C-alpha cells in the first residue's frame, strides 16, 4: 500500500479538502473511469450530483492516509485517501443501505483534481484522526 508515515494536522487536511472542493466548484476535476468506480454506479442509485455532494460533505474526520503514487512517472505525487459511510439505494432491490465509500484524490500543483478512486470500500480502513 505504500502509506506515507508523515504526521498530518487537522488544519493541513482541512486545507487540502478546501482545495479539492474549490477544484470541483471551478470545474477543474475529473473522475477516473476505473471498473471499481463504475461498479458503484451499477450496484447503487447514484448520479454525478450525488457523487459531488458526497465529496462536498467530506470532513477531516473522513481522512484515512496519504500514499505515494505507484506510477513510476508520477512517484513524486501524493494521493490522499478518505472514507465515508453513505446511505445509498441498491439499484435492483431498492433497499437503502449504509455503504462505505473509498475516495482517493490526486490534487496537482495547478489546482486540477483527479478523483482516482470512488468506489465501495473493499476492506476495513482506519480513520487517521480517530
């Protein structure tokens, strides 16, 4: 997993989240079309508006860790991981469920934000500030 062992303050993470949310407001973002991310939209009733709402509602308490980018051409980049439990409706049986969402951002120097991961949590994850 290659987690960064740096110490983070709530102020640093709050600032990072503010920059991510600003990138979204400024339409300087994109979502990766990875299969895991697509599966969330197949399994649950969720649209772009709901996805953005989830990101806007992220807080410092949802922060989990930072890791180095695994891609050799981008190894200087840091990826910030968050997790949040959200009530979503299962697409084909219409039951509302509390779903853990795994969200990983790569915010570039120019303010552009890639949401690399936005999918169902695959295994338990610890929150950094809890």
